[in-house]
C-alpha cells in the first residue's frame, strides 16, 4: 500500500513538473485592441516571447536584435512577440515608440502583467523561447550586450528541430 501511495505521489509530482514546462494557450491583446491566441503563432513554428517596457533601457537595446531575428528566421517559422507590460496610462508611449522604430515583429499589450505572471516572468526584459509543441525551450532574464548570441543559438536549434 505504501509503495502504491509513493508511486502515485511521484507520478503526480512528475506530471505537475512536466505540465509547468508547457505553455498554456494565452490570449494576447494587440495594440489595436484585437486579441489573438498564442496557439495561432505556434502552428507556424517556434515563438520567442519578449516581455519589455518603455522605461526599460536594456529592453530597448535588445529589441534591435529581436527585429533582426524576426527578419532572419521568420521564413523558418519563428514568430517574435514583444509584449509590453507598460501601464494603461503609458500605452500611447508604447505605440509611438514602436511606430518610430518600425520593428517587424508583433507587439502586444499586457498592462496588468497577467500574461507575464502566467509565464512566470519577473525581470525586464524576460525572453521565453517556446517550441512548436508548446514546450518552453529556453528562458532568459535581463539583457547585457552579447546575450543575443546565446539567444540566436537557441533560436537556431528551435527552428532546426521543426524543419
């Protein structure tokens, strides 16, 4: 009986831990107010989610590289999704910043940090690379110059695994 309980607990624990490595289907809100599901992007291939804010200088430095990755790997199925956690009051700053930079990746709004919380993000920027099957492949917090090299290596591995 004790063995059976122990096995049940271990199976439950393992399934809980495994489940945490999968991303739930999340509704994302575009800057124009329309919503789209994360799953729609995963159908095409891996997704790199970037949580950022207009007040975050490292976030802005990293975005140049995200734009390069979007352009370089989009034909291999990669989607780069930048999700701003700016407050409701500063959404106009998000819109003007993105318009001025003319980034090619999709930008979404998360003013109450609900999506950030669901994906266990904490520092800015937070990057999460998700495989086409919804599995979290890589996670990184913060940005210092040079981090983009590791990010690109992870992206290359993700797009090659879906080819």
